[in-house]
């Protein structure tokens, strides 16, 4: 029986037995057909035009086999797909096959956002896959502007790698500001409750689970628990011990900025940081075309908003509703910032240390890019080392940008979205 015929019969079986249509796109169709032939991913990438190896092996193929497992209730993967599908087609009782019940009971994504359309980020996904799966990093932090897509990136990544772990637990830190409730719930996800009262023994108990099981913990919006409270100290201890102590698991967390406790962790080889910027032009175009925006002006719009996905979504709604879909009408005016984005940017800016806030507010009022030496002059009460560190942190989260070089000296500017926010709020 040919591979194409197997796929056709499999479609018919799903429609008949499961009332499900196997809606595969052209790339998924080719990956399934080549998997039935036993080809490696590298051989597939040689045959499939316009798709590189990392995209096929780390993103598209895992999605395909996850879809097949969900549709059939069977443990279908690249290696066993032909044998499993053939058994389905020749058996009167497909339910006798192995069910994927083992790890699913330990995958807790109740606090994860809904899984929606995702655009691009191939390089970032490949890098995170390498850090977590191949290099066994203990701590991975993703930082960047609010609305830049940190949570969406992690949600996509988790769907691709969750089958590599015994436990996957997603915690939205927006609802976890109370340490006692947080650690108690985390313990319950592992099926135990500690009688300890002190934070440190409870953290060590958790580390024992991270040693004995391959676990992926996701702490989204870490900035919510940063501060000077007792709870914040306990969260910092947890982060520090997960980074310092030996185990086989990974904590992946997102935030508006890097927690200072990270710098005190000794084993730097087990820590990775990703500063997330906007979508590239190709992926931002796909996003805007899905939102029914067309040329002319689409490339300029993307450039003006630095590929910031949420800003592009919000301005596209304004373009369609107010300007009848004419992008050039928006390009003729200053940047449009929706009130939703304004509030989000405000939360980001006022979560920063005072020196960083002052640098942002000062540069947002300047008409020309500034050198670091000029910025030093604005803040005589702060040391040059403090100012340099502040600028470096602002650059890593996308608040400041390198505009150009002047005799090998960097010229600094504020991200245009931040600048627009400052000028609107402070006028």
C-alpha cells in the first residue's frame, strides 16, 4: 500500500470513527508522508523547498504528531507512525493500543493562556529548544517589552517540548503574589503537601522532585513578584536555589527585566537569557495580512512600530475602523497608541528602578540621539558604572536602542513606543 493511500485511508478512519477531519497543511502532509517512508528530518529538509531543518524538526513536526496523538488517543510519533496507523486501519478495536495517559496527568497548563495562532520566532524557538532540551539549562529567562510576545513564545515552545518531561507546570505569577499559596499549590501539583513552615526546607523538598523527575516549570510574568516584600525574598530564594543546586529540570520564566538575584547564581553555564525584540518584517507581514491589511505602506508601518506584535494588532484595528483600511492615513500622523497599550507600558516603566525611569524620561524629551558620555552629564549624583548598568538593562529589554555610531561611540535613543508614551503622559 502506498504512503499516500495510507494517509487517505487514515483520513477516512478518523472521519468515520472520531468524527474528525484531518486538516493538514501542505507541509504537514509532506512531513507525514516522508515519516511513513522512514526519512530523517535532514533528508526531508533537502526535499521540501523553502523550509529549513530546525523549523521542520523543532516546530512543524512536533505540532503534527501532537495533533495526531490528540485525534487518535494513541502514542503516535515519527518512529512508529507507519506501524501504528497500519494497526489502526487493520484492527476492529483500535482502543487496545497504547494510550497516552502517562505524562498527560502530570501536564498542568490550567494557568496557561489559550493556544492561538503564532507567527515566526523560528530562531528564538530553536535557541530555546537547544538550551532546554539539548543543553539541560536549569534557568531560562525571557525578557522584553510588554506585549512583545514573551508569553506567546513560551506557549508555543511548551507545546513543542512538553513530551520530553515527566512534569510540566505553568504558573501565572499575576495570580501567585502570595508565597504561601504559591508554594502550596506547586507542591500539590507534585502530589504532596509539606508540613514545613520555613520557606527554605520547602524549597529543598521541591528541588528533590526536580532531581528525581525531569520537570519543566513555567513562571509567567515574574515581574509581579519582584520587589522588597517577604514574599519577594522567598521567590528570589527559589530562583537562586533552582539555579545553584544540581537537578535535571528547568525553570523557564518571563519578565519585563532580569531579576538582580540572577547575577549572584554561581553556575553561569546553566543559566540562559533571551532578550525578545519585535517580529521581523516577513512575520509581521503575515500577521498584518491575517488582519486584512494590505499594501501600500505595510513595510513602513512595521518599521515604525518596530515589529511590536501587540502594537501592530491595535493599530490595525484603528486603521480598519477609523481610516477604512488605509495605512497611509496613519503614517501621516504620529504613532497611534491604544489606551490598553498605554496602561501596559506604564506598568513596565514604573516597575523599573528610579535611575532607569529617569534615564527614559530624560532621553524621551531629547530630539537627537545621545552618547553615553552625554547621558552621564544628566545624572551627576549617580556613578558612571551605575548609569552604564542601567542603560545595559534598558537595552536588553528593548526600552533603549542603539541608533548609530559616532566615531565608534554608540548613539542611544528610546524605543519609539516608549517615547510616545512618555510624551503623552508627561506633556
